[in-house]
């Protein structure tokens, strides 16, 4: 497999917890370098202790080894991952999947219950927090007061 092809295959690896967004669009893939038959990949988890990191690393390693190459994967916490790293395509994929994408980070921290979060189903901004934590620590549970649908919000970090 050509270096460009293996890089594209790595960038297409889906997140194990949210299988509609790639690790690249999530911002977890920091760099990919192909040197001969060794592929160096640097990854940053969404938060330290992320339980999906092993699965992410294994999926990337599988893609590299399936191409007949050797994987050299480094997981680093510096620089720290933030939701600003999620691409526009990733934010669209989250919304289409029914997860409200994170807002832009700013100097002013807005408490979870006071943030204006549009419902990914109907678009209404009349939503409320029902739980500070969803299926993963990086998401909160919300409910739309307009269409009554529950949904997850990807927290802004």
C-alpha cells in the first residue's frame, strides 16, 4: 500500500464510541509519518484515562498491519486535546447522529445548565440538561422542550 493510501486508511478509522466520526475528524490523530515500512502515528486521547484509547490504538494498528507495514504508535497527553480539534465535518456527523456538537471554547466558562444548545433533531434552542454525564464523561444528557426528544451534548472542553 502506498504511503498516501495507508495515511488515508488511518484517517478513515472510526471512533469506537461514536462510530459516525473518524479519529481524524475527532482530532485524536495528531500526526502520521511513513518512513519506509514503519508508520509513526501520534494520538491524543480526548481526556486522560479515556477507556476507548486502547481500542483506538488497536484499530489504527490493525489498519497499518493490514497494509503490511509496522506500526509505531505514540499516545501523548501534550498538547492536550480540546473540542476545538473536532473538524467541521466531524461536527456535522455528530449533529446528524443526534449528538449536539460542542460549542466554541472561550474565555468565559458557561455552566452546563446555562449553555444554549440546539436540539440536533428539530433545531430548537429550548433544551435542558437532564444529567451532567451521558454514556461517556465527555457528554451530557439533554432534552428538547419543543420536540421532547432526549439527546446527548458533546461537552466543550
